[in-house]
C-alpha cells in the first residue's frame, strides 16, 4: 500500500462512495427488516426477490421503453406476487415455529431463480443506464456517476415516505403496535391477517425496488440475489432485526466500512462486512437498535 | 436468443438419452461393439450455463461426426453429460460416478479452474484420460500434471501475453483490477510479465473479492492512478460488472480497458454499450471462418445441426477436445488409455482454428490466440457480430511457460 | 421449536404399555438399526459415490442435529467445522505425510477446538442472532482459508493427498474400490452413531432437551445452561469435523465450498427435511436431498425448480420432516386411541 498517495480528496470520494453503497444496503435491509419486525419471519428468498425485481424492471422496460415505468411498475408487479406468496404459502404457517417459514422461503428462493432461468434464460440480460441519468457529476473532490447519486435520492425518498407512513398515520400506528404485540391488536378487533398481508407485500416490493435500482449498476442475472442476501442479513442484524432506524444506520455504516476497507486493504473488502458484524454482535448481541433479549 | 428454448430442449433430450444409454452400456458385456463412453462434467446450471450449453452442443457435434464416419471400426461413441453445478465437490462425485458406475473410458469437460483440478485429481489417481477445456495455469504445472492429463483450453499466460503484446507500449501506465483468487493472480502475473518485457509501467494494482457485485468503492482510487490502460483481470460476471461500473465512473473516457479473455455469451448478456471498445483475447470467434478453412467447416456443421446458430469460444473448446480425442482413438485403434495417450501426444490436428498439438511435457494444447475488440452497437452487422479480430497470434511453444519453469523434468 | 417425537416418547404415560415398550426398544436399538439400514445403501442407490456422500452428509446432519434438533440452537455456521475437518485431514496427509487415521484424529480435534472458540462467543446470543453470529464467524473462517492459499490451495481447492489404501493396524483396505470405501466410511459413521446414541441416552441428553423445551425452567432447576450449550456445541462440531474428514478422504480434494455458507445451509435443510430432533431423521434428509438432486439433475437442467417446490411442499404438509412424520404416525398407530 502506497500511503503517500492517500490524499484528502480521495478519502472524501471514498466516504461518498461508501454512503452511495450504503444507500443500496439500506434499500436491501428495509424490506427484510419490515417483514421480520411485523411477521417474525426471516425471508430467505429476499435476495432472490431483489433479483426478480430487476427482471421485472427489464420486462417493463422492454415493453414501455421507459425506465420510470420500470421503476414504478416493477416493484408493484413483484409486490403483487408477494401478496400471493403471503396468502397461499406464508399464512398457512401461522402458529408454526418460525423455522418453518425460513425453510419455506429458502425453497421459494430456488423456485424464483429457476423460474427466471426458464423465462429469461440463464445468461443474464443487459440493462442500460437511462439516458437522462447517465454520465458523471463533478463533486469537487472527484467524479461520481449521476445515476448513483439518483439512487441515494430515491432511497431517501422511500425512507421519508415510510417514516411519515409509520409515524404520522393511523395505519402506521397499528403496524407499529402489531410489531410489538399482535395478540392485543387482535383483541382490539384489528384484522391482523389483513395487515400482515400488506406488510409482507410492502417488504417484497421494497426488495424488488432495490433490484430495479441496482439493474443499471450491476449485470442482471439469475444469481444476482445470492451475494445480496448475505449483505442484507448482515446489515439487518447489525442494525437490529426489525428496527427500521437500525437498518438505515447500519446500512450507511456498513457502506462506509466496506468502502474504507476497499481503499486501505481492498482484498479484505468482503470480509470486512462480516468482521464488523461479528464485532457489533459481540458487544451488543441484539444489534445496534434491536430490543435486548429478543430472539426467535 | 431465439434458439434458446430449442437448444435447451435438445440438451435435455441429449442428457436423458445419454443417461438411458449409460444404463444400457453398463448392462452390455465388454466386447468389440462396446460403445465408447466419454464422460462430460460441465456446469449446465449456474452462471456459466450458456457456455456449458455450447460446450455440450459442440461436443455432441464432434461425436456425431465421428459416428457418421463409422466410429472406431464400427464402435460408436457417446457423450455422458453430467451437471457439475460449477462446484468442485459435485464435480468430483460426478466424475467418480462416471468412472465407477457408467464405466466411462475418457473424461472431457469442466468450466472453472477449481472444478477442472478436482476432476483431474479423480482421473489421475484412477489413470483415466482427462481432457480439460477450462482455462488455468495451474493444471500445466508438474504438481497437478499426470500422464493422463491434457489441457485443450488456453491458459492465462497465453491470453495475457497476446493482449499485452497488442495493447501495451513502452512507457504506458497500466492499472490492474484483479479478482483475488488463483485465476485472477495468474492473469495478473501474465500481464506483469509481459509489461516488464515491453517496458510498460504499473500505475497500481487493486485486488477485489472474487464474486463481488459492486466495484464502485474501487473506482475513485483506480481513477486517481491516472492510468493509460485499465487492465481488468477477472472473469464472467465479475468482468461484466466491473467493466460496466468502470464505464459508469467515466474511466473508459480516460483509459483503455483491456481484459485477458472476452466471452461471447457474457458480452451478449451485458450488452454492447458496456463492452464497446474493450480489448481481450479469445480462443475462438466465429468470424475466424473468413481466413481459416477449418473454422468455416466447424461453423457450417454447427449451423446445420443447431438451426443456424454460430459456435462460441467454449463451444470450440468442447469441439476441439472431443475431436482430438476421437482422432487419437482412431490413430491408436483402441480405447486403451496408454495407447490413446501416446497417440494424443503425437497428434497434429486442425479442427476449428488452424493447426494445434499437445506439448509433450505438460500436454498443453499449442494453439493460436485471437486478440479481439468488442464492437460498438452501430458497427454490428448482425446479432452475432460482436467482435473485431485485431490479431491472430499463431500457436507456438515459445508462447508457453517453459517445461522447466513448470517443474517438468526433461 | 417443533414438537418432536422424542418428547412424545418422553411424555408417554408411566405405565409401560406394549407400544411404549416397542418404542423403547426402537429407541434403545436405534444406532444398530440405523447401521443395519445403511448397510444396504450402496446396493439401492444409483451409484456408490452417491451412497458415500449420503453417509458423509448424513453424519454431518446428525452432528448438526445434536445442536439444532436436540439443544434447540439454530446455527448457520457449521460449514466451519465440516470444512476444517476436511482441510486438516488433507493438509496433514498431503503436506505432513501423516497416516490417514492420525490425520483424521487431528482433524476432529481441530474441529473441536474451533467449535469451542466459535461456541464460546456465539452462545451469548439467541435465536436469529445466534444464527447470524455463527454465520459471520464461519464466513471469517472461509475467508481465512481463501487467503491462506499456501496451505489450502485457495479457490482452486486442496489437492495432492489421494488416499488409495486405508490402514487399520495390520489390515489395510483399497479405498479406490468404491464398495470397500463405502464400508470403511460406514465403519466411522457407525461408530459415531453409536456414540451419539449413547450421548443422547445419557443424563446430558436429557439436559439439552430440557434446555430446548424451556431454557428458563432448566436454569431454575440448577442446570448450568451456558456450559451445557457450549458442550453440545463442541460435540456437534466434533462430529461435523469427522464428517468433513471423511469427505476429504472420499473425494481426495477439499473444495473451498466445503467452508461456504451453502454447506452450512445443507446441514439445516437436510435436518429439517428428515426431521429435526429425531435420531435417524437427518440421515433420511441427507438421503432424500442428495438422491433427489442426483435424479433430477439427470433429467432436467431445471432441477432446482423441482427441489425448491419439494421444500415448500414439505414445510406446508410434512413439517416434522420425513422421518419425524413417519415416527409420529407410528406412535399414533400403536399408542393412539
């Protein structure tokens, strides 16, 4: 490592890259965390839903020619699929141990990957960066792709929407109460099954949105969800399973940790995330914002 | 890909037939009319499914031509395709099955450095002839070599030397982005060796985790190195992702991107924009038919068999490996491993890309290396018109690492 | 946790009815019966290589089940022990020229030490966090093996330690012969099964099940929960290490994948498909998963679609796994009203 070439501009750029990468991680962790927090389910197909989202984006893009339509309709299509999954596969498991849902979604992951291979082939599909968002922007300290800045914006928008929805609406109040104690809600006459259905659909749609957002940055292929699953888990666990604030903070933190490792010891960049996770959990076994003593 | 469904069905049918025949072959007593069975482990599923499919189709074509020409004194050959799932443990199990249960006479196949080495480990301890069609430097080295080990594919030493010869100049600054695993290190070693001979300078090198999806965190540093050439030493999906992201960061505007190997199917998957102008090596590109008669013959046979499709790089490996093996069989007049090894060692063959032979000390196929450049969209005359051939480096033993260096004693 | 057949047995009425006696016998003879069943495998399965895989992954899943099914700890990092067992065996034979038996002994010990270390830090957390800590630590082992390529061969895998003959004192067996290899591996697996059966029948076995059923109550009864969990973790690691050692001997290579999270997932899947918390269930799971994969991948490149569908159907309709459901049905038939 040539330390002499480490100037402040490079460090600033690296920090910014970390935040941009962190925004993607936040997007990945949100859906996972929402579903876990509300339904108590660890969705092992999360990475593959992300992949299906990217393909849904390609599908809409090919038919409409519009990236914006893909960004909107892709997640809606996959979210609708999520509703079906909840209704016909997850709901029958009510009252069963949480491991069952874990194995079921594990199997679902296989089905999604193979389904995409059958429909779209196994080699992957191209997805060009939309014309109006391509190119690089000069940040003063270096150049950064406009598209990645756009992704940060979209994630921020999603976060604000979620926050307003959860903290400022009656529905949000019910959802938060449901995450804490579903039995009380049931006693109070709330149709909790209905709530679970929509929360699951929302979590799936968020994962799919992550997939559509990632499509112009990464190659779209049936295996693109595999790496993502590990990343989403790491971030969610570091932040505290079920905590949205935790997902946001942990996502950004992990992004910066990975980015700084990439600068200082690049070959350690992928181990960094897991080392960081092990470290956090050793100090705080429930994650940064998790409830203590909380477990399956 | 229009022929996707058709070819997949052919493949499934082929595998089913292969499986059924395998059962029959086992039941039949060993005799003069015994079928010649070639086991073919390859990653039918997974990220290199498209390449594997081409390997299988080309290998099937070679078998069909052999059988149509009368086989080995009437003995016909068959291909036993097995899915190795791109996993060395799975490949080892499948190879054991092919040898122990299906009584395969020979093994050809694999599509990853680790998988071919594991297959080779099984075959060499059981003295079964194996022709690898996956790229690696390691399999040439004395430690993994055996008398029954053959390597039809190119290796990183050959591809990087050809690419460097064509793109590096004295004094140019080269930055390397390298996948952190054996194959990545082999590619880096090859490029740096060539750079030293040419007089190119190293602007810096960054190792990235194998299989990474996001390369954005490496880009600011690569850019700060101000290279003339960005040399991306990785493969498959890693390559497509890193080239795409280097593009997004505007690196292609300031540096020329070169890679050791450009793959036909990966270029199709990533689209023309990402790869436009990228230079790399290949063992085969179908437009070789303009200058090489055997390439024309191979392409025509392939087109006729598979609805007009053209063969790809890994397809050519599968074809050349099986064809050369079957030619050696005929020369040896038997399926006896020792005799076929002797015949392969002295065989000169030209089946798809000009003259080739296996070098005596390490059984590496001495063959030409193509240096190709990905075309921009507007230059493409058809869907399959992906690359320009910049150079054809003729095959020569001088282009390989010396037998001495590999640890082979004379 | 799932309601498990062992619990069904444990809570049977105190009056020894005929059925309870029969089940008691089944339980007492479970290890010999299992070994007897395994003797027939190489003649029933499509290939002997596959049969050896079933033995190895079966033992791996049985070892895993000790922790998951019986103690109730869902680990996602058991590849670390399987892979360590495999790597230490290969390195000890290939690099240091040890005899296979000595190498395997060393490998099992190494897996045990690693399990002690990983267990000590991970048992502090619970539920999904426990799963994630074990996953993270196993990933660290994976990357360590990837980086230490001088020892492990890195991504290319470890090679160059083919064992052609396996010696036990004065006798040696040609294990390049697939059938001989099967029975040599079965000797190890059988011995391991006898030991596991003894462990489960001991007071320790009762204690870990008490922890699984209700940790708070177990603690109130004066059980040192942490120490017991740690011991269960180490025992589990030892058997998974043995499975890894046998894997190295079987395939004569150690792929880096043996340490990957996919391999950890295999243990979970096989255990659940067979039936968590049953003695022979994990073996049935290994058999079902491996045979299904083998058969399907010959028929279609889309075998994963069928595999995934089978998992989903299992969870929905056979939640106790193949063996667990069979045992429950058996119990209902014999002892039911």
